[in-house]
């Protein structure tokens, strides 16, 4: 199979972690730059114009969500994959709502991370099991307050989307989900992208409030 | 050189510790200060006494035990009587300041000093004024008013009134300039000190915590040869530290399903050297039913750790008002559920049976080579809030 080479910028303030990440990325991913702060990251991404930016949710001079809007206007083609060890859900949510195409934890295996990079580069979304479980409950848990609904299409998940999210939360890969639901991987990707869009565009304040009440352990 | 804060001395005082305190505060000999005050009293008449009295009110008393009265009573009494005699004699003879000006001037100066001290001392935001402080302000204002009234009753002489007012104001202002900035600075220093102490305590708390956990584990890992054991140690430590940093799990907190599953996952990780990827977006207090659910989930995790032969187990736990569910999944060896021997109590009794007893259900999906997934679903009974 012909896998395209992806240009990647790593933004993380831990040098050791960046080195470990670089070592595990394999031949289909080329690291074209590294930054440890928002201040360094923005000009670097503008200059390098990578396919994907691996973005730490927490940086010393602001969250990862500060990087995305600063770059987006000039380089709309750059996609962001949020990465973190363990953060408060509200920070992860803020990064996603700022425009990141997905979220994975740093304990992800190198193969899975490479797959996630390609998926994000293709414009699809990547959810870690934790994020999937969280989103599932966030939408379900706040459904009891229909008065706050602004857009019914954006504010609820379809049955199929819930099904897909539940399987991601249970630890299934896209391929496993596809075979279990008798769908194509592409369809699964479409469902996840749709959930991502809702997550980013839904106006509901409850999402943020919900996130603030939860702790990611 | 940093001078000590200006306050009335507790030790080495004769009357109220004003001279000793001032001497210490400015780093000069106490005898010199006493001579200056004596000179003020004799030459300046009432003004010297007024200055002394105002300082008594203005300066905070040094904390600590005060030199007992018997030790200094003779000197003090003598001095006091001498001072009063000199003053009264001078005043009666109208040599310096006449009594009818001296009395109201003393009242005014005392009042100004009291009020000024209150203004300068200030207090932390939100702190309620103590009764003593209020009393001091009230007395200060009363003294001011009293002084003015005495003046007006006495003569109505504007010239004398103004001269006494000026005298009192000069004394009060001088004292204020002398003492005010120092009081302010002492206040700021005390606040800074308090903050530093809190910071230090916090740091000590974190250091103790890290020492008990992270440093111990790191030391242990260095001496462990088995990479699997080192991994499990590191993983357990990571979870613990993370729980402390983000979870706010303090002892004494109510047990929840998430805590129970976390404990089970830790145990499985430690025993079988696998990683348990635990996802629990929602949680609920651990009642009897949820405890049974947690026990069944523990059994499922243990089975996966023991038989699957893979490095990772995925666990999802959800709690809503209607139901609680736990999914335990591995991508390992798998087995044929129908072929499990009757005597294997694990699945049949500890998982399926246990779930059935609390009104839930357990589904085991597995095939050789396909991994295993255990689904535990417990409908929650509708109950009123306890």
C-alpha cells in the first residue's frame, strides 16, 4: 500500500517525551520541527506548514488551544492532534473546541499514534477511549435539559454515533468497530468526524460545565 | 542593618516601655532617650508628657512577658511622681503651658493618637474589627470632642484654642510621621512572612508526599531486574501520583464505583503485569449493588490478566440514573464459552451468578483467538435520594 509521507511538528514542553515520540514514529512520518512553547510553536508551524501538529494540551505559556487559532487563519490546512498525559477534561475540551481534530493520551502505542496521525492528516477525527466515553456521557447526561437546546441536530448524537462512541470507549479500533457493526471503516470515520463537529460547534454550555465537574484519571 | 520594629519594650521598661522601645527601635542608647524625654517634660512642659502618653497609645506592645512590676516599682514610682510634680508645678505657675490649655491639649493629642493608630494599623480585607479596636476609636473620638468642649467652655478664646490645637496637631503629626511608616512596614512584613510560611508548608507537604511515594518507587525500580516488575511498579506509581494530583482522592472520601474499579485494576496490573486502560466517564457512590458489580468486574479483569496473554485490558465503566455498566475487554487468546468446564467457578459463579443475584446480567463474548469481552449491565432501581 502506498502510504504518503506526513510532515509533523511536535509541540510539547518535555524534551524527553519529544525524543521518545520522534523515535517511535517510523518511516511514514517525518518530524519537521519541534517546539516547547506557544511562542515558539506559532512561527514554526507557519514556516513549516506541516500536515499534522502533535499538540500538548498543556504548555508553559498557555494551553494548546492558544496555538490553534493563532495558526489557523494563515495555514488552514494544518491539522491538530491533541496529546496529553492527564489533563482536566475542560482543557481537553477547550483544545478540541479550538479546532483540534482529535485527542489521544500519551500512553498510546507508537503504531496507534502513527495511525492516528494519518487519520487526522486525511481530515478524519481521532478519539481516545477516554474522550469517547466522556463525550458519550456528556451528550447523554445533559439530554435531560431540553430547554437549553439551541440546535437539535448539533446537540444530540444519533443512535449510530452513540454506538460507535461506545465501542471506541470500550477499546475497539476503527477496524474492529467496522467489522462488528458490518460497516466500512470509512463510514466509522464519518460518524466520528460528525461527533467531532458537534463537539466543536454545539453551543451548549453544559458541555463545558459537565467537563469541569469531571476529572480524568 | 535592619532595625527591630518600633514597639514598646516588654523587658527593660520602667513605666510603659516607651523609652526603651524607642531606643531599641532607632538603635540608640536608652539613657539618651530617657534624657531627651525628661528634657521634653521639664522644658516643654505638658508637651513632653503628651508626647509620652501618645506614644503609649500609638506603639504596639512587644509580645512576650513584661518585666514584673515589683522589680521596677521604686524607680518607676519615683519617676512618675517626679514627672507629675514637675509638670503640675510648672503648669500651676503658668511658667510654660497653663493648665487650662494643657488639659484639653492632652485630651486632643490622646484622641488624635488613638484614631491615627487605628487608621494606620488597618486590617486584612474581610477581617472584622475587634471589639478593642472599635473601643479605641470611640475613646479617641470622645477624647477629641472632650478636648474641644473643655476649650470652648473654658474661655471661648479663639487664640488659645487655636494655639492648643496647633500644639496637639504638631505633636500628633510628628509622632505619626515618626511611627506611621514603621507601623505600615511592620504590617506588610508580617503579611509577607505569613505568605512565605504558607508556601513553605505547602512545599513541605508536597515534598513529603513525593518522598513517600515517587522517590521510594524510583529507588525500588533501580534495584529491580525484572522489567515486568519494574513496569508494574512504575505504572502503579503513576496512577497513584495522578490520582493525587488530579483526582483529589483524600482518605475519608466516600467510596465510589470508580475507586473500587481503580483498586481492582491496580491489583490486576500488579499481579499479572498487564496494563489496565480504565475509562470511567461517570461514577456513582458504592452501594451494595455497585459493590457487587465492581466485584464481578474485578473477576473479569483477573481472568483477562491471567488467561489472555496480552499486555493490555480495556475497561469502560458508566453509571447513569437508569443503569450501570462495565465492559472488560482484551484482545488475547480468547476461549470457547460453551466448552468451559463446570468446575471453573470464575465465570459461572463470580461473574454471571453474581450479576444475576443483584438483578443484572453478564454476557461473555469470546472465541479462541478472538479475544474476550465481558459485558456487565446492572439496571438501577429507582430510589429516592438518601
